[in-house]
């Protein structure tokens, strides 16, 4: 086993990784920015080192500083968590070149799946269904996009080749929109990823966003742990996720699971990963991308399968063989995760501040992964995700009731959170019936308040 692991992250995922290491007897080294001196992850780890100023570019994204912290403090492994450097091939490579075990896939798999048109080409060759879209290496010019749109027919979705998670995505419904939105999306992609390469896909309306968890060892064994339904998103920020997907039959799970395993297997992937699909109302499904990291929502899969995904990622990174066989995987009951954001539930503006009267819920089947404590100041500089409430029970109805009860018990003063939004979603009749799509949250929007905020920002 590793002796000392540097956690190259902050917040709830850093805490999750520290807990797993503690169980396994691995010493932990936290890194923190000057804005995170008082952060729980830095306090919980066996050792902690400041790696720079608040700006993530100068701390949590600074590869040389993180590597030298690992070497100086005698770490033998690095876990990137999610976000930050987790899908940066150069970071994985720099770790390995420095003799550090990177807890994740090989740099080449991070790079391959980060290039979305290339991932599409590979999946097509492997017989994994993808949506009709741009062929080859993607497009940089409007006339190329226009030619692709003509072939595909509107509506099309404009996506960034280097993107993922919906950043820089735009739906175009006719030629005029395409001209305007292509330039916009390309400028966004250039600013966010330094890449002008885009690709188009036929836009699938009223689909479900269903992702499969896969585990792969270094000897080409791959298993899947079933799926998560992540359709409830706002501006491509997931709000709530559940496992299993309430629409999927055991038969469809097997079929999609086989496609997910194939996606990992054809590229020789190792460690844990997530294969994202869109599930159409007619039951057809399409690969959209693969995430080469642990995901925020991994906890719901853990609850229904009993598999500790962080522990698995560590042992796979050490070169151990997968002990789990596909036939040993079973889905027990249902789990839901409510992401708790430090934001105003009406305007979605961040709500930093000092936490008081903090009382997280508890009880049977209630798991809270939280970075909060009384007196903690939520910094403004980072993602507003401050806690996750993960609830598990025997079936979906019981899980929703338990989640509702837990949310009502959850006390956090000093900052605003989206807990009221979660309660509204759980009370929604369509949500309860499992009848929703990726457009579900649109009708929950307080348009008046959001517009007010937009007008104020424009002044
Ligand atoms: C799509 C799509 C429909 N058609 N692609 C969003 C995250 C990224 N990984 C892929 N995503 C989507 N890709 C095609 N061709 C729908 C989504 C999508 C979505 C779109 C709008 C609003 C909410 C959404 C939630 C999940 C997925």
C-alpha cells in the first residue's frame, strides 16, 4: 500500500480521500491556499502545506509546486480528486516522471478522452452508439459547421472539442442561430480551454443524462457498477443525482453496462471512470463523453453497491487486480445525493460567509460529506459546493421520504444554501414519478429574480 498520499484538492472530496486513507493506514498530506488556512481538509490531514495564494491558478492548479510539496514531504502517491488538475494529462505525467503514483488513469487516457471528437471516433469504431455529429477532428470555421449542420439537420448542439461537462455548449435551431452561437461558443472555448476546435452533434431533446461507473485494472479487466441519473442540472451544474436511474430495466442496464465496459476496454483504460450516455425517450442510448476521474456523485453508487470507490481507485493505482466480478455486482435499493451549494436559492448567486448553528442531519441511511463547521468562513474564490447529503433506503419512494426528512433537519446559519430548492424538487409530482428530462429545472427558475440580478450586473 502507499505510505503517504498527497491530496491535490480541497473541500468535500479532499475530506473523502483523507477518510479512505485513514482507514487503509495511509498517511495524508493536504495542500491548501492562503484562503483555505482554516479549511477542514487541511485540519483533518496528518500534515498540511500551504501551496500559494487564493487564486487557484497559483495554488491548486500549480503543478510544479504540488509536485515539489509531495517530494519534500516524502509522499509516494497523489490523488487529484475532481476538478482542478484531475483531468490534466500533463499533471498525471509530471507525477509519474517524478516517481509519484498518480491515483487515476494513464496520461494518454486522460488526453484521449479530453479530445471529444477523438473519443467519438474511437467509440464509433468500437461499435458503441454515438449521436450523429461532426466527423473527423472537429471544426474551427463557421462554413464547416454550416456544412455539418446541413447534413445533421437542426437542432444541433455546438460543443467544444476540448470541453466537457457542458461548458461552452450551445443549441442552434436554424442557420441564423448557428452563425451567432458558433462564434460565441468558439470564443468561450478559446477563453476556457485555449482551443478553437468545436464539433456539432444532433441535439437530443427530452433525454436523460445517464452515466455508468466503471472500474478497470491494469490487466484489461473491466466491470461496471451500474448507473447514475444526472438529468437534474442547472446550467450544466448538477444539483441532484440518483442511483439507479428510475427508468432503466435490468435488461437495459446490462446492455448499457456492456457498452460502458467496452468503451473502457477498447482504449485499455485503467482505474475508475465514468461513461456518460444520453438516454432517449425511445430507449436508444448514445455515448457522449467519458470522465477520467472520480466524480462528485460517486457516493450514490457506493451506497447501492457497497463498493468504496476511493479505496478501489487506490488499489487499482497500486497495480492490484480487480477482485470484483461483474456477476458479484448488485444494486441494493436506491440512493440520492443532494448537492448543498452556498448560494442564494432564487438568484443562484454565491453566498459566502461565516457558518453558525451547523447541525447536519443523521440517522439510518443518511450520509453527510461536509466541509463545514461552526465558525468556518466559506471562501468566495472556489466552487460553492460545501456539502453533499447522500441518502439510501430500500426503494426510491423510501429514499425520497428519507431525503426530505434529512433536508428538513439540516441547519446551517450564516450563509444561504440551496436546501429550499432541493425540498421543492423532492415535492414535485413529476420528479416523484421519475418523469423528468434534462430540461426539468427550467420551470423551477425564479425568472423575475434572475433577470433582476442580470439587470443589476449590467448596470
Ligand atoms: C447533449 C444533450 C443533448 N444532445 N448532447 C450536458 C453535459 C455534457 N456532458 C453533455 N450534455 C448534454 N449533451 C446532445 N447531442 C444534452 C446534454 C445535457 C443537458 C443539456 C441541456 C440542459 C441540461 C442538460 C443536462 C444533462 C445533459
